[in-house]
C-alpha cells in the first residue's frame, strides 16, 4: 500500500482520486482458480478442432488432439511490471488408432493492464512463450519401438505459435468484465455514481493498485463536486492482507455522495408533525388569526448548503444544513415559520453483495434557530419543545429511505464481495473483502 501514497497524488486538480483498490496476491490466486475451467474450455475448443483438409493429393497421417486438460493455471505478481501467467496443459494426441501420445504444453505469458483510448482498463499480454514436450508414448502395434519425440509433425499440428493467439482469446472474457468497472450505477432514480480509472494500475509486492475518481450524475448531467482539501492517501498496513481485495474510500468521497444527493433533491424531506394549528395556537397566540380550521402542521425541509462528512477512528458523521418551512394548508401550503436546522448524525456503514449500505444510525446533535416568522418572535426553547421530536425521528427515517438501496462499490460483472470488514479511520474508510464468482444462470 505504500505505493498508494505517491500514486494517489493528483496530477492536476481536475483529476484527483477519491477512492481506490488493491487486488492482493491472494486475490490473484483466487482469480486464477476460478479462471481455470474457462481456460480449459477455450483451449479444448480450439486445440481439438478438426484439422483443415490437406490439399495435397497424398495426405500424410495427421495428429489429432483427443484430450485437453489444464493441470495448472496460475497468476503471480511481478512488482513494478505486471503479472506472470503460467499454464500447463496435458494433451492426448493420436495419429492412428494404434498410437497415443501424452504431451505437456507449457505456456508462460507476461500480462499487464493498460488504459485504452476509451478510458477503460484492458488486460494485455506483452510476451508469450509456449513449449511442447512429450510425456509418454504407447505403441500398441510395436511396443518395443522407441518413443518418438514431439517432432515437427506434432508441432505443425498443434501450431505452437498459434497458442499465443489462444492466450489472447483467454483475455477477451476478463476484458469484457473489466469494462463493467466504469459503468454508471444508480443510487436514486435521478442520481448515478461512476468510478473512472485515472491511470493503468501500479504493481507492488502488496498487490495491484488501482486509483479511481468518482463522478456523480444528476438527471444525466455530471455535477461539480466539492474540492478535496488534501490528496487521498492511506497508511501502509503492518502486514500483508489475507483478503482478496482492499477497497478504500476517502472522506471526500462521502461528502461528494451527500452533495450529489443534495443536488438531486433527495435530501429534501416533508415531515408531518403531531401538532395541529389549533394546538400550536395555544402556545403561539398569533397562530389563531392565520387558520380558520384545525389543520395538521407540516415541516418542509430543504438543504440550504452542502452536507459534510467527517471520518474519525471508528466514527463517521454527516452534518446536514437544512431550512424547514413550518406551515399548514388543505388546498395550498401556507408557511408561518422558517427555521434553520443543523443536524449532526452518526453514519453506519456496511456492505451487502457489491453495495455499500449507508444509514443514519442516530442523531448526535440538532440546533434550531429562527430564520423568519409571520407569528412574531418565538423563543429557541419553544421551537425545540415543539419541533425537535419530529425532526429527530423523521429526518433519519426519510434519509434512510433514500439510501436503503445502497451505493454500488467498484466491481466487475459476475463477482460479489464476501467476508467483508468495514473499518473507519481518520479521513478514509477501509474495506478488506474476498471475491466470490457468482454461479452463471441460463
């Protein structure tokens, strides 16, 4: 993770990361494990394909691959460079019913992730070295005959150089999945989040480090976000993580999220008080002349400035700055009080599948102050007595309704997160987790 300190220093102010991820060596081993069946399927499909017809009038015997089994499939890190793909394939080859050979195809390929012109991450191979050797030979017609070498006839049939094209085919599937990393994810019907890679990943002994910049769209338009006061950085852990993946989100990410929700209007709430105009008139005498009938009192709260999230050790709080118009009306809303409401609330963070579930756990502090009044002066203590219980109960409840679907984490299609641990630190949230390949349907 030490590389992250230098990696996440923004190149210029408009391209500043606010979250990132590290795919650990354990995660690479898991990806190799679940990729093995796919690799075997691709190699079996192409290597066992019938040979092209020989145009020669005298067709020599042709070798036919009758079995393909991937014995080993591994991915290892090469710090500062990329990854090494190692595949060992057992082949069963026959040129006639009487002769069967077992051969070992070994493939070594160097891989790394690039950023393509479209801004997507793409897995590419820079070097590929296939080798073919005979493991065993059985001669049913003449068991005393010496075993044959792999020979040029087998090499031509298998076309060792073509193997590197097969490696390229193996990368098509993960590259399709990598493209899903940068697709927009909905938060609310009008608000979306998108994680954009800033550069090709870095490679260290800790893992593959990816820095991401978050953008938010409201009604299809990317909105400007608050400026991060400091570049996002993260301290180095005491030891290497056993988790497959470590996700990290800056304090700025959460402030940006709530700012986007504010911009979309999702934090504007309408609160129904237990009071009525008649009961309120008993405490505020000038109320009696405004309403001829007894009506429920409603608080219509809107944000008056951007929310702010603060992260401390084991603690996340959001500060909301609202203005509540207090009024009533059967045919149209008539406001008689305007109150500034400053709420400081604890946030609870968890992860379900590939979504971060954020909820307002409890209100830590509420400050009410009179902004305007059509019913004369109202003491702060009376405002709190009349309206604090409704605000304390209803504001968290309504914001949690907005947030209940969760916020999609950066992820690729077909994988979900398990064994998740969410840890809140000063200025950032760390989410170590394991990967799990979902079973395909259909």
